[in-house]
C-alpha cells in the first residue's frame, strides 16, 4: 500500500470518518495530530494553505479533506492511489 499521512485533531468528526474509511480500505496510515502550532503550520504549507483538518496525503498526492477523499472513492479513484 502507498504511504498515507493524515493530519488530525482529536475531536474532529471528519478526521474520525476519514480514518474509518482508510481502515475500511485496509490502508495503514500515519496520524499527525496538529494541536502543536508548528505541526499545523507544516500541514498548512504541505496542503497549499488549507488549515482545516483532516488533510490527507497518499504518497506524493494531496487528496484534501474527508469530503475530497470520499468523493474520490465514489469516483473510483481512491483504490488506485492506495495500491502499492
């Protein structure tokens, strides 16, 4: 499987939904909690200015947030990104 990184906060329902979808797909992921301002700034830079969580990266691809990833999945584009 591709390397998956997800930036989250503990109480974000969209973060929980994104992690559930990735788990359903059998994807292992690294979760980065952005309560630390320095980590949030790093996320913002990687996500081209987006400050909301979650922000999801699969390999070198910035997928976006949960809604973006769910839409990608409905269009059949998520599984190919997750494939090794």
